C-alpha cells in the first residue's frame, strides 16, 4: 500500500466521488456525485490546504483523506480540518485509515498548522488511538457528532 497525492492518481476521482457521495451525501442538500468530483478536482493538489491523499495498492484504490479549510458549517472559526476519511469496506481493518490520517497530520505539520480538527459520528475510538482529543459533542444534521482536535507539531 502507498499513500499519495490524488493529483498523481486523478483516474480515481470518479470512483472516489461515488464512494464519498454514497457515504455522506445525505448530509449535504443538493449534493451529487458530480459536485463531489468537482470538489475532489480542487483538492487534487500537491501540498498545502486543500489537498486529498489516496491509498492505493497497485492500481487499486483503497481509500482517501483530505485536508480542507472548513468542514463544519456551524464552526467556521475552526480551521483546518481532516475530512472525508474513507476506506472501501473490503480494505478496512488493515491500517489504511490510520495511515491516511497520519499522512494528513504530516501535511498539516509541514504547512505550519498548529491545530487540526475533525468531526465524526462513529470513529472516535480510532481517532483517540491516533492522538486526537474530543473538543465538543453536538447534534449536526440529525446525527450526534464529536469534534476532535490534534496538534500536528506534537506528533511523531
């Protein structure tokens, strides 16, 4: 498995847009696979914010994670965010998500970020194991979420 910039694996944008829309499209009114693909195109950069990373095994797409300016409309003062961490079901349980998260944290550190945020409905234990700490619990779009944070500079 290798973690790389989506910019170097653009052929995966259509599949990735479909996966992300199927997972989280219900949270964003008027969202579509095409709009997801357009956002991924904007994140297909090589460094900084925004950027998306993909995990690949040969030509097989395993998952992705992004570093974005904002990811929670109710907390615009918090920035930047780890977002869209997704691993295809058949590749879960192999450390792919952890590797993607760690790569985003490295990118944030290299970009001078001193505080990084995420929100999750169901993966608090995974992120806590990776050094993230809860900041706030709140309802969002009929879901109970937890906002978490990490200092990228303090990570190995």
